[in-house]
C-alpha cells in the first residue's frame, strides 16, 4: 500500500515539474530550456526566431527527433516532434494510431482527416506514401484544447512524406502566442521587401 502511494506521489510530482509537452514549457527562453535538462543544439535563425534541435527532458519513445522555435519576445512557441522514417503503411499507421490514442486520452476526441481523393492514381497500401507525397491522401488529427496559461492552443498529428518514398509522423504543439509571432515575422518580412 505504501509503495503504491509513493509511486503515485512521485508521478504527481513529476507531472507538476514537467507539465508541458516533453517536459518543456511555452514561453521559456533558451536559458530556461537548457536549465530544464534539455540538450540544445542551435539549428537556424530567421529574424527574431531561433530554431533548435533538442533532446527534451521527457522524450516519447515513438518520437526520437525534436525541434523547438524560440522568439525573442514570446519565448518558446512551437514544439515539433518527429518519428523515425517509415517505408510502408503499416508502421506509419501503427505509430500514428498509438500517438492519436495517447493524445485523445489527454485532450479528448480530435478532428481527424483520413481521406484519399476518389480519382487518385495512388490507391492501395503499396502506394500509401506516394499518395501522401502527391497530396492525394491526408492522414492527420487536430486538437484544440481550451485556454491554459503556457498551454498549447493547437496540436497537430500529421503523416508527411518525401520523394524517397519515406514517411514520418510529425507531432506539433503551437502556443497561444503562435499567431502573434507569425504576424510579427510576416510584418518584419514585408518591411524588408
């Protein structure tokens, strides 16, 4: 009994310490991200936005690659997690379905898009990745949680493909500041032109 209580308390404490996605919080500066225990490697800069490759404090077993984007004014505002490369429909769907179930347990039922164009030349499981690559198929889910300070506004789970007949599952968390950052970025880009 004491052991179960101790395990429950430890789980509650770890949840309170790392309440954000993968143990990261929206609004964090680079220093706060590094102080969280995340390994951070600089990726690129566009105007006031810096991108970093990250090994987060709480990685997910299905998502080995992470990138975060930090704005000078708003802090961390976008978290992107990506699966290993898949070469056929079964591992993609397995990973996608498992992540969707886990996200649904936390955020409720998603808006889901699992469609293929009726006139697609890329029907069938053997053409699954090509149908996504050429825009004939969409496999995605979206959650829109209620407002929570430093919480996610939008969460997207998407299957993406490339020319090499490879696909990944991508999970993105957007902060409530995302629109403000994008507007600022677009206004800055327009003033340069």
